[in-house]
C-alpha cells in the first residue's frame, strides 16, 4: 500500500510541477498582453477578438479536464498544489500592484482575508485544504471574467488581437484552469468537471457582457479585482502546502 501511495504522490507532483513551470514561462508575456493590459495589436499577424475568446475557452477547457483526470488517477502532493496556486496568485498580485498600488493593495488584502477565513472555517478530514478548491475557483473565475470583458472591449473598438497575444492568453487561461481542475480532483474529483466548465462560463459571460462593464467601471476596480484574485490564490497556496496529510492518501488506503 505504501508503494502505491508513493507512486501516486510522485506522479501527481511531477504533473503539477510541469504546470507551475509553464505558468512561470508565461509570466513575462502575461504582464504585457493579458487582461492586465490591452491585447490589441498595432502591427504583425492578428486574429479577431472572437477567435481569441474561442481559443482561450477551448484550450483551457481541455487543459483543465486533462489535469483533473490525471490528478484524480495518480494523486498529487499538497506542496505541489500549494506551489502552483501560490505562483499564480503571486503573479496576479504583482501585476496588480504594478498598475495601481492603492487599489491593488485593498484587493489583495481583501482576498487574503476572505480566503483565510473561508478555508480555515471549512477544513475537512481527508481534504487537501478544506476550502482551498472553492477559493481557487472563485479567484480564477473572477480573473477569467475580467479577461473576457477586456477582450470584448477590444472587439467593440474594431481592433484585432495579435497572434502572440492570443497564444499567451490561451496559455495563461489553460494554466489557471488546470489549477482549478487539479485542486478539485485532489479533493476527490466529484466537482472537478463542473468547476472547469464553470470557469469557462465565467470567461464567456465576461466576454458577452464585458464591453459595457469595462466602459462603466473605472480601471481601479479592475485592478482591485486582479488583486483580489491574487490574494485568494496565494493564501490558498500557502494553506494547501501546509497540510500534513498527502492528497489522496485516504482514498488509496481505502482501495488497498
């Protein structure tokens, strides 16, 4: 039984470390062309904003479901999950702080407080981190909705999206959705598919109604929302990594 548990931990850790590495690789470009800025292109190959939305939704849906399935079958360690969530949250918070220190600080502090209170109040036996999965979903769904809204704003101006920007947006969306699928799968997998689909629904809804929302809301609100996502994810990552029991241990022991 111990060998089976060890194999599950190792496979899950390797899968999530690769995802975290991908997140780091996309970080420099994400700060320039993702929803935290304007993905419209001035020159070079371009695609329509609608195509960019479809590409992001399709890539992140496939990535989230594949990672959820892999983690459900092979397991993952709390440290690997925590590192991935923390990396995504740190990037989001850093980008927000770079745009508007005041609004981002308020959003990040609110995210940290909400995640800490919610997760600590929902710890359950055999769970990777109690409410970590729900905190991750809330953060990523909010972020995806904002990105969808900004893509809609680009479409409303008649501008196109650079091919590189579209690819980075899709990669960024895939990494975030993979984190959602992975953390829900590690907690039992019962809601992983619904959570991955829910993230895509938030993105598409943001794109559908986003033009009006972006026009009505000041930039500080968008930055605060990004900071809120960062605070939620970083706190979920820290608390997930501190869980002493390996994810999937109870499930494997029950099957042995």
